[in-house]
C-alpha cells in the first residue's frame, strides 16, 4: 500500500511540476520544443524503467524549478562551465544551456539516456551542451567551474571517493550536493558557503554549496 501511495504522490508531483515548467519556461519556444520532445521520447518507456533494466538502480532527477533555485544560490552565470554528474536524460543540462547560457557537460553512464539526449541536441542544434557516457568516478572534472552532484543514493565510500577527486580541483570550483554536505565527509578540505531548501518528488531537503579552503590558505 505504501508503494502505491508513493507512486501516486510522485505522479501528482510530476504533473504539478510540469504545469510549473510550462508557466515559467515555455515562453522560450525553442526550449519548449526541446523539452516536449525530450518528454515525448520517453512516452513508451520511462527513464525510471530504462534505469531499472540497465543496472536495477532507481532513477531520479532534479525538477527544473528546483534547478533554477540552485542555480541562483550558486550564482551560476554564462561564464561558467557546469558539470552535472549523473545527468540522466539531460533535462537540467538543456535548461541550464537555455536559461543561464553557460556551457554544460552531462556525465551519465547509461548509454540509452545519453543517446536520446545527444539525438535531441543534434536535432535542435543546442549550443554549449555536451553529453558523455562515463562513470562519474572516472570522469575528468578539470574543465568545470561548477559541479552539480544529485547523488542522494551514493554510499559513504562513494562520496569519500568523490571527495578525493574534488580535492584535486582548482580552489575556486563550486560544488553543489543534495541532502548532505561534503564538509561532513571531509571537513579539512571543504566548507559549506551557502545552502537552501529544495523540493523533489520524494520530499524537501537542502542543497549545499561548497568551496575548497585548505589549499595554500585557510
């Protein structure tokens, strides 16, 4: 019964979220075409089902209204290069490219999701967007000025592994995480400089914005 109620709640949230997306963002007709085409490409088989069939892992993504709030908190501008780790079907990647006009790189290890996103990018000739099939734990982060990590289902050891990789980045890179801060895992390297409440289909939590502070200074 609880699983049924969860499914109903998520569907109702997604319907409400779609109404908000249409109201806030579909005035940009080019984005509307891309987003509607993206949603329709999963009409017969959802990304949730594709993810389960690929590696039996649950699928999740950031609502666009939530992504806008996170982008404002992190002061993302068109000068940034944003790296999304676990970009899923790429909806946030396209939103950032259209509304922030920054360069965005989506890292996603599910080849079906990446192929669909690349096809839409080519069809609509969306600039400043790249999708790469790669495991986030082996990806290169050196181009990024902002890293967005949804990653709510990562284990403690996986987060620690990413902390090691992030600690090798330039000091001015901003890193955004959901539900947990890197400062909890590596307080000698990362400091939370801002946070905000954010909404997802499964509930409300916090987004954390970090910078490194341990390299050559305090």
